[in-house]
C-alpha cells in the first residue's frame, strides 16, 4: 500500500474504534469508512482537475455498484 492509502486506513480505524470496539469479525464499520474515504479522495481529485461532470457518476457507482454507504 502506498502512503496515502495507509493514512486513509488509519483514519478508518480511528473512526471504527470510536464507534465500536474494533474486532476483526466486526470489521464492516472499518471497511465502510475506508471505502468512503477512498471514494472521497477520488472525488476530490476529480474536482481539483476540473472533472466535475464525473463526480455524480463516481458517487453513483460507489453507492450502487460497490455498496458504499455515507
């Protein structure tokens, strides 16, 4: 994993730990937050580079194809 992915994973772990006692079998909270952080990172990059028209599609894909819940 690259440095940014590790940072996002650390944020997701902190979020999951704050909500529930994190255990591997209860990793759904972590996985959802981690996926959401990755999607947000992608959306931010698209917006920064002027691809605003792609943002709604990426958000739709995250929700409808990948099951990421906000």
